[in-house]
């Protein structure tokens, strides 16, 4: 197997879900976001582990992501968070993937196909309360709910919204989230006034789980937090466990003379004689090129700097003269251990978010699972 690997610790995932459970009522359902191949962790294994840990719904971004789970034998309800194309509707119905709806045209199309397939399928009505993405306005919600209730092929299983800045502790952001929650409650009240049961109400992403308990309603939709990250959790002193360790190995150690340069564009030149380690991981593995200069990696518990440009498939680490590294030693880019970076550290260094670092770990990196539960 390749030196560059992602170790996925599903025990940590289970523990993160247990932490979430401490913040929600026992009756509140869990819908775990496993889109983008489980945020890079492998959607099928993550889904099985999440269901075992108590999730009752899964959320994906596309029909094909839902199909992957169905083909792996997963029978739990699957919500698809993005809108499918019209010609994907039959496949959505065949695989029992639950769509979000928020406009009459799509409701009509879905209904038509469902009837033609002799099915009555669940849908969740999505309200845009301030995210500025998919969803109907809070004023349209009741009319659409009524429309769904009168269709032959659909039934309203839930009503939901999505929060734009729920993980922020800034005063303005907290006020904005509260406004979104009140817009959501308004829409739900209007639906109820029409005599329609709105079903499962849900709007919390990871941030809202810890910061906005009034946003929990009937179900929460954690994503990043099950993988061990969440900016607000950290600030609140909640200790999550990163699930992924992204690592490689030193495959060669080379001696460089003063003036020798490393990698493309010669951005790094040795100021004195030194040793350099070669690591077979690059931006095509998800080690973003803009992480260098600046990126430090952990080898035998000590941090060393990546020098020169990160290439597509390889990068180089400065060892200097006095170092405790041998050929084949393990190199950790990020992971849950104390003496290495987290995905959040890498993200912060290049002004992005842990999500992008995790999703960016390429398919060609083998995932190796640690799952002691499975052996019990
Ligand atoms: C991705 C997503 C989530 C999960 O978000 P996190 O910030 O990772 O918790 C929840 N709801 C919707 C609609 C999403 O798209």
C-alpha cells in the first residue's frame, strides 16, 4: 500500500456523536451529514458507524451519493440536500432518497413522476430563513405545504432551514441566527394554521447544536462536529476528537549543500549544508500547494518544516543537521494526536476551514479504518 494514507478512527466518530447527545434531548433525532464522501472520511463506513452511534437520518448532497449508500445496504432514511435534475427524479424514487422541495414547479414534477411510479414519497420543505441559498421564503411556506398535502404522490415528512453563521460567537452573528430561528418558527406556525402537520422540524448544523439549543427542534443535522471539528466547540471548551489522521512516510533522505535548491521555481535554497527528507504526498493527495511555505509536519513527535513548493505527488521536509528521523519514518500532516497539527491548524494557516482540508483529501489516498466497535 502507498505510504500516504488516511487513518479514519471510527471510535472517535462515535465519541463525538456521544458528545452531541449530551447537548440534545434524548427524543431529538440525529441526521448526520455524510455528503462529500463523509467529508473525505468515506461515506459508507462513516454512515454505518453513525447509525450504530444513534443517527436515524443521513444527509447527502446528490442522488449519486445516496445511491452509493443504498448499494452498500444502508436502509436508513437519506435526505438529499441539493436539488436534483428532473431526469434524476426516477432514480431518487427508486432508491428511496428523500428530496428537499421549495417551489411549485419541482413539487409538480416530483408528484407526476411519483404517481407514474405508483409511489407516495416523503419530502421535506426547505425554507430560506437567511442562508441565501435554496429554500422558499417564510411567507410562501404555508402555501407550499398545503400544495404538498393535496398531492397524490407526495407527503410532507418534515420542514427545515439552514443557518448561515450558527458557529459564530460574535454578537451580531448570534442575533442573526436567532432571527433565522424566529423566521423558521413563524413559517412553521403558518403551516400549522393551515391545519397541516409539518412533521419533523430541523434546522441545526454543528454550530447550532452547542450554541443555540432553541434551534434543535425535532432533529439536528451535525456534519463537521462528528468528524471532530467545530470552531465554536473549541472556544466553548468542548473537546472533540478529530477522526482523520493524514500521514505519509519519509521515503528518502538526501544531503544538500549550501546553495542547493528544493523543488519547482527554486523558492527554497539551502543556507548551509543540511539533510532533506522526501515525502511521497502532494497537492493531488490533498496537501494543498499553498500550504508551503509554512507547513510543519510531525515526525517522531517533533515538528519539521516543509520547504520548497509542494508538488503534485511529492514534497520535501527540512531535517537540518541534528535530527531524529530515519528513512521510512512516519510523517503526520494532521491528526488527533497532541504533538501534531489538526486539520483546523492547516486551515487557519491558509485562511480556509477544516471542511476544505478534510474534503480535499483525494480519493487516491487509501482510507484505513480503526473501528474497535466492529470487533465487539
Ligand atoms: C452540510 C450541511 C449540514 C452540516 O453542516 P456542518 O456545518 O458540517 O455541521 C447541515 N445542513 C445542511 C443543509 C448542510 O448542507
